[in-house]
């Protein structure tokens, strides 16, 4: 039974990577701690389940805010394309961050010319200092 709790805890903690909220991480830690407690002091599955949830809730209420404050995704952008950078004119388009973008703003530029990209908005590339 301890292995089941350990596996549940590890799966929850690994799933946290996708959410970034620390809730699954702390619930996973509660299950891992309950598994460790089950090895130290053998107990029934009902007691171990209750212990896992109690530990998870204690961890959740005591550590979630400090963890979010310390490691929270402040200023993290959902769209990495919406950042400025440098693109290159290739095949009559702008090559930027691994993708080709159509742009009317590159008329008159030659193959291989570098362009300053302001970002990508609404599926279109915006250039800085275009003529």
C-alpha cells in the first residue's frame, strides 16, 4: 500500500509541471509523506489516506502562498512569439523564431537582410523601424 501512495504522490508532483499552481505539488508531497509514515509505522489504508489528505491540506495552507511568492510565474508570457527580436528575410518572408511570416513591410529588402521584430500579434508579424 505504501508504494501506491508513493506512486500517487510522484504522479501528482510530476503533473504539477503543467499547472504551475503548486497545489498538485503539495498534495503529492502529502501522499509521499504518508507513504514514508506508512513504512515507519504500519497503518491501514483508511488511516493512511486520511493522513495523506491531512498532510496535504496542512502543506497547502502553510506553503502555497510562500511558494507562489518565491517561485510564481510573475511576468511570464503565454505567447513567446509576442517578444521583440531579430528576424531574417528568407524566401520573401520573415524567418523569426523558427517560423516563416508573411509581411508587406519587407518590400525592397534583400534575401538575408536582418529586420527588427516588434512581436507577433493576431497571427501577423510586426516590424520595428520599417520603411
